[in-house]
C-alpha cells in the first residue's frame, strides 16, 4: 500500500491560492491552473483540485451559495484557513512569493522581491504588492471575471476596487470581502465617491456625476445603470460595514443622490 505524501505548508498555501484566485468551476483536474500547480509541486492534478476544494468546505461565505466543497478537510487545512482569516495580508504575500519562486527561478526582483526577516520599508512595500496581487485575482475570480454592475467581462479593464480605502483599514486591505470587481470607469467613480451602493446593493449616483453626465456629448454608462443592483459574487460577498462606511463617509453627497 502506497504511503500518502504529507502536504507541506508551502503546498497547502499554493492550494489555498488556487481556491482564492480561481472561479470554483475551474477547480477541477483538467483546468490549466490546477495542472500547472500540480506540476510545480509534483502532485497529481486531481489531488491538487481536491485540496483546493477542501477550503470551500471551510468558507461560510461560499456555503451560502448552497454549493459545497469536499468533506475531507484535515486539521492542517482548518488551521491554515483560520490563519488566513486572521493574517490575510501576510498569508497572501507568502503564497504569492512561493508561487513566483516555483514558477520562475529567476525573477525580476526590481519589481517583486523577497523581504528580509527584519523588514525594511522597501521590503514592506514588496509584501504589500504581493498581497495585493492575490487580492485582485481573488476579487475578480469571485465575480466570475465580470464587472459587478455592467457585467462586462474583459480582464484588461477590470479592477479589484477597495471598499474601505486601502490605508483606512490595514486589517482588511487584502481581504477579498473588502473588494468589488468593477470596470475602470466605475472603479474611478467609486474610489472618488461619485457612486456608491444603498443597503439593498443598488447603485447610487451622486448629484455631481449625474449633472456632468447629463451635460456630456454622449450618454454616460454610469447614469444609464443608476439603481441597478450589484451582481453578487459566488463567494467573498462585500462586507456590510465596508459598504456602510463608503456610503456614509466617502459618497460625496449621500443625502443628495440623483
């Protein structure tokens, strides 16, 4: 009888990275990303897919969709998931670092490099950049690579928009639930408080933007979808506390929407 190879911490992190950054429908043994991860850690694609799906069983947000992951989660899986929830930025940066090292033995560290045990300011910047890379992939995957308002599906123009501003809540800046997938126009308007969402997740448009749109030469897509409901993700639904903050503190005229 073959002895089952124990999963190392690094391998678990790569499996968790798969769960976070891929739509659930792509967590199967023939998916390109699963096959590539399996090759890197010398495991079978089916084993990698099963390990990634284990995390769905631990994710209460995902279970709300009435879909389930596998039931073979280990204690190590549960501990890693709990650690991720408590240390999202740290774990996100670690899994991205491991991925880059395994994919490319020679990485251009002028842009992305390892940080030291005693981090310098530059090291901290690198860690943030790595974590935000996972954040973006996680948010886009949760929304099926589609803008949450318009449904446009073109990754080149999609942004993982922070709800709480990046500097406002450090504990949440790498948490996918603090993100919404928006196209670049809506992202800029959201970031500047020109649009927001009401308590029913319907789009609010500020009076300032509304007036500018009415005076534009051509129709503005933002004004055309005023009142549209946000297309909720399959997991990592936006935090209510974050949306409330954005609507009450960032939306430029919360009491005067058009």
